[in-house]
């Protein structure tokens, strides 16, 4: 158990819908990272927050957004969902910046029908 | 542009045999390098990391990796593979202050 929790574990929805994925980092970790893992794209870095502020952006679509709240939990919002958004979404946390180990949550499996 | 290449998509080894998983990176500066393992249905777990210093890095579960700057490589090795090592392995490079780039992964199968 990494100490990072993600909810829900599984999510099935329809195209065009909007969903919110939630992540609670390990106690004491200030950084939260979001990743998308799909069969054809591999593991893609989406976005990173540090202590409530966005710090880095990867291959995140404009239909996706995220935020980190004062209690340090984070939410990833996916809207206007398409079939291709079906993937495993991971959250990871670390104490600080790049030099620190990232601890990954178990992931949320999103299926868009 | 920064990138990470894991040329082997699948590798099959017999239990007890040695293992080497290849990783090549492209990055302008001295990179931070990582190896992660993902067991089925699980998140990623850090095996080892290289920031600086000794180019041979020891990790958990008996794994080690060697940083070779001249070859832009960071290959993962284990002298004797156990059936429980069957998983997917990801090499990653720290690109900039906060961004990580992962390779496409190598799926390891272990034959009894």
C-alpha cells in the first residue's frame, strides 16, 4: 500500500459525459501528479500540482482539467468524454520536487461507452 | 526533445536466469533516471533511481541499474529472476523540475 488513495476504482460512462477522479496523496506529500495509461499511448504524464499550484503540464487535453485543494487532495475532471479517453488514470504523490520518489495510487479505470 | 526508449516490448526468461532490461534516453542535461515496476492491477512502485554519483545503483528486490552517459542508457539488471518478478517495467527520466517522461514499458514473463 503506497498510501495514495484514488476513487473510484472503476468508472463506466458514456461519450459526451463528464467525470471527476479523486486522489488523496500520502500524508505529508505536497506534490500530486496525474498520469493516463492506455494500451496505445503507454503512460503519459498529464499534469502536476505542488501545494495547490499547477507546476507542470504534459499531454493534457483541453477537455481535461485538474486542481489541488487546500487539504492537498486533487481532482481530475474529464469532460466531453470520447471513446479514446478510456484508460487507467493514475495519481502519484511526492514530498516535493523532481528528486523525490513518486508514490503511485492503484488507479481509476475509466471506460467510455 | 526529451524521450525514453525501451526497445523490448516483451521479454521472456526462465526462473533463475539473469535479466537485463534496456532503457535509452534523450535529454540535454544530466538526467534523473528511474525504474518502476507495475504488477497486474497495481500502481507503479519505484525500484531504484539515479541522480548523481556512483553509476551503479542498487534497488529493491535485488535489482540494479547502471547509468552509462556515453551510451545514454540506464539498463536494469537482476542476476537471478524469480517467478514473482513477472510484471511490467518502466524506465523514466526526470525532464525539468517537475515533469517525468516514461518509456512504453517492457513486459516480463518468467517461465517456471
